[in-house]
C-alpha cells in the first residue's frame, strides 16, 4: 500500500534503503543524511517535542534558511504528528507576527541570525510562544538539546502512534499580496499524494538527485525537493540559497540528475556563462515551476545549456504541482504548463459552466492534492470551492484539444481596456522578444477614457539600451496598437513573491504620478 502520511514516507524509505543517502549539503557544510538516520532523527525530535510539552496537533513554526537541520525539524515534527509552519523569510515584522500568532504556534525554531527579530515578534503576541535557536546545519543532538534541554529524551520514551492521513501536516501561508496571508491547511494525505505524483510524473528513481536551491518555506521546495525523494528513494543536494555563480558547479559536483527552478532563475542563468556540455550530461531535465515560463526563455535555455525543460505549475493550495508537461521531450509543448497532474482540471466561465477547448476562462482543480481549506477562515474556504468540490485557482487560461493547459493571467490582474479583456502575459511575451529586454511585466493603470490602459515595466539586459518609443513600436508590430503598452517604465527589478511570481498589483503601487 502506498504511503499516505509523511511518517510513512520516512519509515518506508528507512526500512527499504536505510544506508542510501537522502540529503547532502550542496556546499559540503555537513555529512550526508541517510534514510535510516533520518527516521531515527525524526523519532528523537518527536521525543523532544513530547518532553517539551508540544503536543500532537500543535504547531511548530520555523524561521530558518535552507539546511539539513531545517529539513530534520520539519520532517521530525510532521513525523511526530505536529503541524509545521515554515515562515517566509521575506516577511516583514508585522506579517511574521500575524503568521506565527494566527498559526497558534507553541514553539518557534529559529536560526541564530533570526533570533533577535523572532523574540521581538513573539513578545508582542498574546499567547506565550517558546523560541529555540538552531543552526541550519546542526545535528540531531543539537536540535534535541535545544527543544528539550533537560533531561534529554530518548526515542523509546515517546508515543509511537502515527499521524492519520487526514491530520494537518503543513500550515503554509500565502504571500498576502492583496491582504493578510491566509494559512493553507495541507494534510498528510495531500503531501504524500503529490510526493508520489511528482515522482511518477518525472520518472524519478533511486539514482536521481535534485539540486535544491529554492527556499523550504515555499511549497515548491517543501514538496518537490524535500518530500518527493522520500517517495522514490532518491536524494537532494540542499543549497543554502540560489547563487547564479555557484549553481552549475553545485549541480555537477553533487552529481545531480535533475534541477528544480522557477522562471526567475532561468532568466538569471541565461545571463551567465554556459559550462561545457559534457559536464552537464548527467542532468536529465530541468523542471520549471511556480509561474508560467516565457517561451523565449524556454527555448533560449534549452539551446544554451542543452538541457530540456519540463514546465509545470502548481499552487500552495495544491501541495505544489497540479500541471506538468510529459517527461518525453517529443510530447512537451512550449508555452504550456502541461496536463493535469495528480488530479483533474477544467476551464469554466464566469457562471462556472465548462468552457470548450480553446476558450478562455478560470482554471479549476480537483483531486487528492487539494488543500483542506484555510486555517480559521471559513469564509475564504467557502469562496475557494465550488458547490461540487472544485477549487477555484483565480488563474485564467485555456485547454487545447490534447489536454494541455495554457495560463494567460490572473482574474485580479486581467487588464480591461475599453471593455476588452487583455491578458498581461501576451504583452510580457511580446516585450521579451526584443533583444534588449531581460524581464518584462504588464499591468493595467487607470485611464479616463478606456477605464484601464497598459503599463509595462521592463528590466533591460546589461550593456543593452532601448527607448520607450522603440519598445512600444516593437509591441505594436507584434500584438497591435490596442494591446501595446501606453507607457513603458524601466526598472532595476520586478517585484516578486517567494515563488518567483511577479506581483503585478505592486507594479501599479510603484507607479509615480505624471
């Protein structure tokens, strides 16, 4: 029977391949972590939580960067039936206070560099929250000593009852670009289902190793790079963070067979030098996720590095991927996020009626990977689902006759000019075809005649130049005068969330008056 909990994923892998490496540090900061040792570490951390009075179902928050200790804490707490809450390190103080308080955290495990801020945050909360400090590469003895300093618990002293599939394992908060973050409740069954789906979709096995550069406080890294290897008994080389200068060296030295990135990383890597092709020969594919990848960047990456891209897409609410292109290069479609993966998907109109293939509408998802709901927010949970159980994504797109989905924008980000709906991505892609443009994002801005006009923010490539008039003319030639931006604003960078998605509504906030 397939593992239906994180506890079972850990224990099954430990029983099957106890001496195989599960995780290693990409910068060689610590010894490799093997499956058998991982299970023992999880039991010890569970015993420490028992001794510290952090009970089953309680929330353990983490304020930590990537590292093997971070993985031990997250997996150990879930293995022991606690729900984990990895806090986004890009959060401001007010947002961090909201997340930790709203999650009802009993314990916060913080890295040393975050201790002062975290203690200040929890001091302002009504309920008492204990803070312990653990380095991101600490061993299990240091973690246990921090959680339960005296007496040191032993694995044999704790309850052995495993969490149930329907228990909440992960409480992860959305980025909150339009208000306070919402806590997404993902069960053990949700996480285990998508760990298995990812492994099967990409044909992953015990010999496969992924380079983990995305932050563990984001759903992509949490499920794809941390949990999926448990399902297929592969491994992860965990890097502290993404570094364009070190990326290819880390992938080659760690003998990675696949890489997991977001579109922002693709654009940065395209600006750097390409290693010798033979040094990249072991890398079977690059997985791009979290946001739609511009076709121009997709083709340029494959041409420059000789590594095929498998484009996917998912949400926090769907435990990472809900769409994926096939692993077979001949069956992939550039510009598409792929077919439904791990569940079902459909396109509907404003009245929630199904839309025929080729027609644009909202994307709905249903399946075992879909969240239980939003924590302590029944109204938002009701709004997120249709009466017959489909989850509303808020993404606009269409499906072709082969079942491939194409994402064109967000309902809230749709530009409505003179009553006509314009998908921002169409303008983005037109701008990206100009040789001087590195990144681009379009959004709507108020206009007295049309209701909304089009603003495009552009990041130029280093050493390249282009004028506003030149880029407007370029867009007119590709998408027509009506869809061409009225204004082009040059910026140093685009505002992004932790997943790499451009936060288009902030483009309008940053627009200076004219």
